[in-house]
């Protein structure tokens, strides 16, 4: 991933941290390390402008917030790259809250090839996150979710253990939480910190793990004080390499990114790895904007269909059912008549973006909700409809400009005609 001179970046609301690396004879040297504060009147663009007066605009790898990613574990039929790719693409088509056409992703084997892992993000989030870099004509060539940086930093720390452990990193604005065991990630979360409730989130994570019989024996922290937490330390040689005196724990993620891109056999996923035109130096944001525009158009079409279905008079619904009679007999099931019942079950706080059916008698619904409780209300209403078997495929909280929302997908199997 890193070749000749390259730049590693960590962007936050308060500062930008940067490492300038140079590869020579298969060895990597840190040529420069510096923090550029974000001033209120100039914003992150001002910090990046100052940075690129001292750092080259080439081969930029940037950390991407975990809370804007979706992770999935993959189970390919065969332990081959081709089988892993096929499984990843199938999961991307079926299981992403923002749709495959509006996603960037990467995947890899882990657990000694016993399983695969997929990381994905929406083109819109990628575009927003890298907007200032694009404006300065410094497009990133790689984007690595913060999860992998934290995990690698832990694996190379003197506190590392293979015992079940919880890792918590915070820079005061956001946090990463990872549960790991035997050198494997078993859970990861990213969140924006609101009202100082990080410790509460850690407790909830521990309770969830305990419920799943995944008992954590140690909590390791960086950048934050947590009761009974073990403070992770940066190795002295990293401080020497950077030339920074009394290097703080705030560098822990960038240290992990440094390890991930310079050491062999690291678990690392690059969200921009499969973006067409990246290697030729074409501006990534052009493709992302095109993909985002296509996705928005698709969502508008689906929203229009759903709005129409929600407002059908009973006689119009009968006409639709007649037109869909061919679909009703496919797979030995009838589902056209179920559409009206499903639409009536949608709460006001839930917005559906996509609905699709197949010849196996299954319906997939994708949408967003203000909170998880709204999805619970929706599921309860669906389960009260006679003849439907409903299952929540996923529900992921994502940060947006207007606040957090939960994106979800529901799989519905119609067992009988809904009357």
C-alpha cells in the first residue's frame, strides 16, 4: 500500500495529525510527524492548507471513522479469493443499508482463512469526509477504518494479550470500541461522543458481550480514563521515530495505521481499494458523486412507488393485484395482496426507501428510522399480520448532518394470502 514517500492522516474536529513516510530497501522511515490545530475561523481546510505547505500531496492514506462503516462477517463456500469475492459482492447486494450501487468496500480473509470480513461505507459519507482534501487537490488513495488501526496498535503494545479483551480509544470527539479474543476481532463499534456518555456505552457493550457468553477479562484504554481500565502505551521507538518528545496517547490510532500499512500480514481493509480509476490518479470524487446521484434517483423512484401504494384506494389496489397475478403464483406463494397490509404497518417515524420482491415469495424492505424503538414498533406491526414471517436483517446507526438515524432492512416471507 505504501510506496516511496507517502502521507498518513488522521482528521478530527480539533486537529489533523500527519506522518510522512519514506520507503527505502523494504524499510520504512518516518521523515516527519506533526499536529496541525483546527482554528475555529479557518476550520479543517485551514489546517490541511498549512499541512500541505510542509507535506506532499501524494499517496495519502487517511483514517475513516468506524461509525460511518458497516462490517459483515463472510462465510465463503471455499477458501479461495474468487469465492470470497463472490460472497462479498452477494452480501453487498443484499445486506448494505445504502445499496451496492452507492457503496465502496473491501474484504479479506481472517481467522486463518476460516472466515472473511467485509467493510463498506456509502459514497456520500466518503465524499463528505474527503471533501476538504478534494478541494485542495489532495485526493486520498486509501481509506482505512479506525477499527483496524486500533487493533494493530493493541497487538503491538506491551499490554497485548490473547485473553478476551475490550479496547476503548477516544480523542474526546469520537470513540472506537473493539472486543477481541485470540488475536481476532469479535465485535467493533464507533460512535460520536455525546454528553460524555462513553463510559455508559462501554458498560452496555460489556453487558451485551456477557449476554452472548463472551466474557471480557480486561479493558484497555487510550485517550480516556475508565474505571478499572488498563492504559495502553505507545512504544518508545515510535516516539524516537517521530522525533516528538513526550508523545501522547492521542497518536495511538495513527501509530496503528503506521503499523497496518508498513508491517506484513496485517488485517487491514482499504475502502478505496476497488474504486475504479484510483490507480490512474483519476479524481475519486467524480465517481462518488456519480454513484451518489444514481442512488438518490433510485431512492426517489422507490419513494414515489411506496407513496403511491400507501395512498391507493381499495379499487385501485384490486387493479394492481390483478396486474400482479402472474407474480402471485410464482414459487407457490401469493404476495401481491400483502403489499397494502405492509404499507399500513409503517409507523410515522419510519421511512421506507426501497421495496423489492422475488419469485420465491419474499419481500425485502429497506428504510431509515429515527431510533431503534421505531423499528421495533414496525416489526411488531408486521408480525401481527396473518400469513407473514418477518425478520430484521440488519439495523445500523449512522451519523448524518441532522443527527443519528438507524438504517435497516426487513426480510418478509409470505406464507399465505393476507385477507
